[in-house]
C-alpha cells in the first residue's frame, strides 16, 4: 500500500510546481499552498495521499496514470 502511494506521488510530482496544487484538488486531494509545492513536489503529494484508504489510493492511482505515464505506477496497480 505504501509503495502505491509512493508511486502516485512520484507520478504526480512530474507536474510543474505551480500546477500541482490545482492538480491535486482536481483529483480530490486536500488543497495546499503553492509555496509548499515549490519546496518539494513529491512530499507535497505524498502528504496528501497518506490520508487515503486502499480503495481511494487505487482510484487515485488510476486517475494519475491517465494523466502521467508511469511504468512503476502501472505495474503497482496491476498487482
């Protein structure tokens, strides 16, 4: 489960820092400050996905995969 959340964070953190807060909100994650995203995009996303349960994380992983290509995320979801 933690591996899935790490892969979601890695995938979504490929977005530009100034787009990341809106992207996260669009995907149903809690809102945050743009300055927080500039500090660490990966941690910004990871902090928000840690709150998700298993089914929510799987659904988010599928949404992230639709937006950003990620072999690792795809493999994790296939498991």
